[in-house]
C-alpha cells in the first residue's frame, strides 16, 4: 500500500490537508498578487503616478500638444528605467507611439 502525502511541508507526514501547514502559494498565484498591486518603485499606484505626471507637465514634452496625453518613461523599463516621477514625462499619443521603446 502506498500513501500520498497531501501536506507539502518537509517533515510533516499528514495524510490529510494539514491545518497547521496550509499549502504554499503557487508561483502563478504570487505573480498574480504582484501584478494586482500595480505599485511602481515610487510606491504610488500607476494611475496616481500617471495623473501626477500629466498634472505636472500639462502638455506634451515633445510637441506641446495638450490633447491625448500619456505618461511615458524617459528611460524605458526594458533599459533599466524605473517607474518614478523623475523618470516619467507627458507625451501625446502620437509622439509616444513614434518614440516606441527607445
């Protein structure tokens, strides 16, 4: 006869789900929790950071437009930039699309 342990803690020999040792969260669950908070390096939520950037700059830093403003990373995250107020600028949708990930 073989037994299947249901508690995933090392050293626990419970044959039932163990109340003393709840199951460890799976990697997918941890990634989901991290993405749910959406807080950047500044500690602000992304929506709040976006609002602060646009309120600070008031216009596109490239062409001066005041319509369809978006918060853009000056140094892209893919190149080591952080999501902080100092590394963000307001760009209109057209200029932001033109800039891409440069």
